[in-house]
C-alpha cells in the first residue's frame, strides 16, 4: 500500500470534445499503464457506442503509477468524465471521489458552457483545480486570450494556466509534475473505522455488482464483513482491487485509494451509488455526503413493432438498467401502438443511445414516440400528480393548474451574437437572469426557460444562428404554473394517442399547423385519402390530407418473366415491414417523433 | 354451327388457359435502343441474325418433347427484323418438335417502320396469325421523345397491310404517361388507335427502369412520369377502349370478344411454356428457368451443343399458391380463391384491401377491383404466411 502522501486523485473535466479522453491517453502512455501494442485512441472509451460516436458516455477511473522528477513513485487515480450535458451527473459522482480536477479548455474554442458548469461543480466539491489549455498544436488556437478567459472565470492569475497538446503530448510531462505539486494528497485516518464512497457501479454477468469505491478512512480487505450504511445490508468483501486499466485484485484498499469492490450481491438495486461502505464490526457513525439520484429530464414511449416482443423489451430494459441507473421505465399501453414502456431519460442523447443499444444489442425493432418533459398537474381536489405522458394530462375540468419544469440555462456565445441569442431565448419563453462578459469577445447569458423549450430543437437553432460558436448548459430549476394544453392528432378521423403533445396555449396553433404538415410529408400515400387533423379539446386547429395513391402497379411481365416481377414486389414488401399499422393507416416509425422535426420558423 | 366467342374477361376462358402450353421465342435485334428500354436487346448486330436463327433452331432441337402448343409468341427486341424466312424457319422447327393445336395463336411483335406488304405476306404464309405492333403513340412529339423511329402515319399503314395480308388478330402497344404527352395528345392517340379497327389494345404506363438512358436523364433533372397523371391517362384509356367495344381483361390489356391474346392468358393462368433465345423465360414442371442474356454467350453455348439456361427456381408448395394468386389477380376475371385466397381475405392486409375496394370476393373468386392498385394486393399475397403443403 502506498502512503497517502503519494496518492493524487483527480478527474479530467471539460466541455464536450475538448480532449479529455485524449489527454488521458497521453497520461496512460507516459506511465506505461498500457503496452504500446494494446494502445489505441481514447482507450478508456471502451463501449462500442462511445467509439463510434467519438464521445465519452460513462466516466472511467484508472490507476497510474508515476515516477516524478523527485524520484519518488506516486499513485495517480485518474477519472475521465463525459462532457455532454446529459451525463453531467457522472461528473458530479467522479468529483466526489477526488481532491483535484484538471479543467481542460480547447484553446481554439475557449471557455464554453460545460467548462463553466463543470468548473462550478469542482468548486462546490472543494477541489483544487488546475486549468489547462489543450490543442496548442492547432493553428487556430489562441492560448493567450483563452488563458485570460479561464483565469477570469476561476479568479486566478493567467500564469497558472498550463498549456498542452493532448494530441502530440507536448506539455503533458509538466502537467503530470503539476498534479504532484499542485494537487493535495488525500487526507484520511488510517486507524479510523473504514469509510468508502460508492461512486459508481456496474453489473458483470459473472461477478454480479462491481462497485467503484473511493476509500476515505480506514481499510477494506478481502473477506471483511461490510455494512452498506443506507440499506443496512451486510455483505462480505469477496474481492477488492484496482483498475490499471487491467483488473488487478489487491489484498486491501487503504485511505485515499480508488478501486473496485465485489461483494457477491447480484441485484443492482441493493447497492446504491452514493452510499457509504463501512465495516460491520468497526462501524463509522457518519456517512459520507451521498448523491442526489439523477432525475430524468425527458420521457418517451418505446414500443416493439412486433407486439410479441414486449417481454423481450422488458428484459432488455432491465438489463440495460443494471449499468444505467439513470434509465427509468414503466409499462405503458397505447391504443395506437399496443404495449410498451414509458421511459425516462437524461436528455435526447441518452434517449438515442438507449434506443440504439436496445435495437443493436437486443435485436429489437422499436417505435419511439415523441419525447416529452414531466409536467405536474394539481387536481381540483388539491392533489398533485406527475405526468410523464401527454395522454395522462387530466381534462380541463379535473385540474386546477398545470406546472411545467424550468431550467436555468446558460449560454456562452461570442459577443457578436448576443442579440441573436437573446432573441432566441425570449422566443422560447425565456426570462433573462444575468449577462456577463467573460472576456471582451465572449459573453455568458443566464436565462430561466421552460425545459420543454430547451430540450427539443433549441440546441440546433442556437448552433445554426451562431455558426456553431455558442454552447449551452442547463440544470433543473423548479416548476411553474403555465397555460398548457394538450394537442391531439387525428389520423383518418381517429385520435392517435402517441401523437399527442402538451404545449403552451400560445404555441398550439403554429405548432399544430406545422405538425400536421410534417406528418403529411412523412406518411406515405395509402389506398385512400388520409386526413390529418390537429385538435385542442374538440376544436380542430389544423388539417392536411395525404392524398390516396392512385397508381401502384407495374407494367407487364416481359415475355413471361414472372420471377423478376416477384422479386421487385418482394423488395417493396420489405420496405413496408418497418411501418406500423395505426387503424387502417400505415405509419412509418419517423412519424412518431415528428414533433422533433417541427421547427416553428 | 358457330357459337359466340367468350368475352376476354370470362372466368371460363381465364381458367381454361391454365392448362395450355406455349412457347416463347426472344429475338433481341433492334435498329437502335430506345431510351426507356431495359429488355435484352442488341442494336447494330444484324450481322448475327443468321447465326441466331440457326442457334434458336438448334436450341429447339435440344428441348424435351412438350406440347402440342396452343400459343407461340415471338417477342423482343424486334422480331420483325429477322424477316419472314428466319421467323418462318424457327416456327417450322417449333411445329415439328412440339406440334401446334388446331387454331393455335402464332404471334409476333413488330415495329411499324420495318413493316412491308412483302413481310406481312411472308409471315402469313409461314403460319403467323397475330401481329402486335409497337405503335406507342400517334403524337409525333411523343414518339420523338420516346426515341421511336416511326411516324404516326406508319402505324395505320402497317395495320392495313397486315389485315390485307391475312392477319386475323392485330394489337397495338401504346405507352401512356410519358413526360412529353398531354391529356389531349393521349386522347388523340387513343382515338387514332381505335380508328385503325384493331381488335386488341395494350396500354402500358411508361416505367423508369434502372440503368436506362431515361433513368439517367431523370436523375440529371429531366422530367419523369407522374403516377397521378398516369392514373388519369389509364382511366381515359379504359373509357375509350370500352367505348369501342374492347373489354379490359388484364391490368393493361383490352380486346374484343374472341381476340384475347392466348399467350397472355396462358402466362397469367400459370400455364407452361418453353422459352428460346437470349434472356427468354420458361415455365415447365414447376420450374421457372431463364437463358443467358448476352447474345455472344448464347451463341457460344448453343453452338457448342450446350443448353443456354443460366438460372432456375423451383416453385412449389406455398410459393406456387402465392404465384397463382399474384398472376391470376392481374386478370379482370380474377382467380379462384382457393386456400391462399381465403387466407388472404382473412388476413389484416386482405381486410384492408377489401375495405379500400381494391380486393373483392365474387362467389368463389377473388378479383382486383381497382387494377391501378394491383401491386398492393400482390404484395399482400407475397407476405401471406401459407403452410407449405
Ligand atoms: N489537434 C488536436 N486535436 C485534439 C487534441 N486533443 C484532442 N483532440 C481531438 O479532439 C477530439 C475530441 O477528443 P476527445 O479526447 O474524445 O474529447 P473528450 O473531451 O474526451 O470528448 P467527450 O468525452 O465526448 O466529452 C478528437 O478528435 C481528438 O483527436 C489536441 O491536443 N490537438
Ligand atoms: S424497339 Fe422495343 S425492344 Fe427495341 S429497344 Fe425499343 S423498346 Fe426496346
Ligand atoms: Mg471523452
């Protein structure tokens, strides 16, 4: 076991794509944690989806052995974190296991929304922060300006901002030294009753639940009888070890160390991330501060295209949840789509990833319905209910009030676009909170905005209006009463529950008109006219018609070539297989998320 | 005593054709390739004509005994480019090998610009009874746009000469809904075609086939056919043909009583036919087979004494039942429902088709009542889960 004074625990935090995982690569290389043969780009991004999309989804801890300039050996516990706003809770969890943070800023971009949000988180956790500029090799990098910006944000001197290129490795040696000299060693009392924080967990088919833990006080050894303070469970430590990134069992973990713990518990729900682990016979009385459970921001229905796959979908969701505590789901039935699940996600990226994993890893063919935020309705009797699906919104007479979730949205934009961004936020029912110049050319705007306005389409509009330069971060900021109505869609005269949306009354008309237009384009012509109507209550506010297909027949079978014609028909038939029958109408899967394509301008 | 001929759409006629046997001969030669055409054709290789005739004759000699034949069809390409002697020689070989039933139909496709009184006389003498003329349109602008080489006046002249030479049955092929055509020009084409006094009319919607010059032009921005416009034109054709006493008996074919094309009826009825020549498709003993498409390969193989077949598929059990329905439903007479038809009516797709008025049950038969949506019904048939019995 290494002396506490020789341990440094830190997270790498940054805005998305600023180079966290690439910097982790260089540190792994320079400490020879992975052989040259096994090395690859963003080696810690091990999930297929992470590699395909080139982003980190799950935080990943790794222990490195580093011999510093003073000739001493140190243990570095590095945690690479995701940058995308949907996975911000992963950053919080990681920071709670560390004393320090490397705040990385792409020197060709500057301070962005998640840079600020993550810096703030690190400050809240009381961490020592090393600001580092990355991508110095890029000709477009502007290190002096960006150093001013980040120094301004943190209230430090620009000379304290380090400079690296994670790509070439320039400056990384100096950074490793700074980690030793500038970041504090963990505290912790070796003799005290053990206290370890469970900062992550995942499910392994063979080993059961594997917890990532950070030791604060005392030791945990293999064979110890443990106690999980929140649940009162008393499992045995079957194995403790470290990730280097190979999985290496060790006899014990002591103060300041980061590693893993396997207890033989197979049910993921029995171990709560954020819980404190202690020894049953040598208990601490004071639990470590835990985490708030990540709360879903958007809900969407997932339905198997083949009704027989319902149980298969349930099993797949349960398995995914083993490694994705943020995923919640409850059975839902739809007149149009049959039986499925209403699922809660952290955001649209999270939703997309879950759906893709279900389809790829579990071979399911799914229809996803339009995402919606969680509203609250106060019933006439005074009781308050949460609404995850537009269909559940009580009728006007049964409710006294509908509340919608708000967020505190932070936009960082080049100053030339301030006017444009303010207009955009206002058109999305935003109320200005503050405006601050980070530097003469970059501005931070903070608005209070309904979540529903931010989470669908806003980001794309923001990017397109600022030529990609503005960035966005948001966090929940309570609920507020709003004049909300449910907009229904009737297909062929019949309401289709999965097309409904809850929307601000002032928006209903424009939204409804665009929605039926989008649906008209998405729904192919059928054997009969298909009217599409948008309605609020019993009032029809918009109508379009998909005209009947008039001709769908091929010319002759040339000289008796029956085979070719059959093959052509079979190909067309395959194309139809991915359609869902809603009443008499064949509806393509994209139509169910048509709401996302409604851009009201 | 003479009985009245059956109407072309009479179910009795349709079902009878299932038991007929026929032969198809493909003649690939064309003067030049039309921009929309994706048949197996060669242009500028008329030097191969004699070899080709000999090869087809040799291929016929290799065929297993079969017949006698109710219908013989020469298609193409442009069969008329072989001349009466070449076509006559092939027909003779067929008659010798398989035999022709009395009153059998012997039909060929021809283009108006190749047609002469001498050719017409020679063909009748050789035993041909039916001419299918590639008229396509009576509008010179449309003909030009389709890349055709004849003028409208050639069509009437060719029909007259054929009739004088003794052809009993004459069909005009028309293409509807090409981009250069208008409602008015299509109406004029229909009137002119019916004015020729032909007893059979085929009206095919222009189809854009992959790999054709037309398809490339459209991809480069040229206007393509519009299915709604084609639907209108189709309906105009129906009305005009009916007004002249022609009965629609298949999606795109109309005839006066007694003039339904026997070879057509045979293919849609699931009858058997032997096939000769490049890319020709045959159907025999539950097997569909087809010949090599390229003429050089075809000649090489046959001249080396080998059969030119290049592929085959065995159609049995449920596939056979599906095929019976798909082919039979193209006919106005429809098809005997049978096990597959009953399964179709009971299926969700089938119920939808009935509700939409596309499919209808008439006694023990199924018919497609909206022929323009016939492929909807065909796809539903192909998707039917039928037991393989
Ligand atoms: N030129 C240059 N490119 C870099 C540098 N560091 C990272 N990149 C590139 O920037 C992109 C993003 O790098 P990542 O390391 O995946 O970024 P990340 O911060 O981990 O991204 P998320 O995990 O999705 O938040 C990749 O294409 C890297 O190759 C650098 O120093 N110079
Ligand atoms: S004449 Fe007929 S077969 Fe020959 S190229 Fe033209 S369309 Fe094709
Ligand atoms: Mg990353």
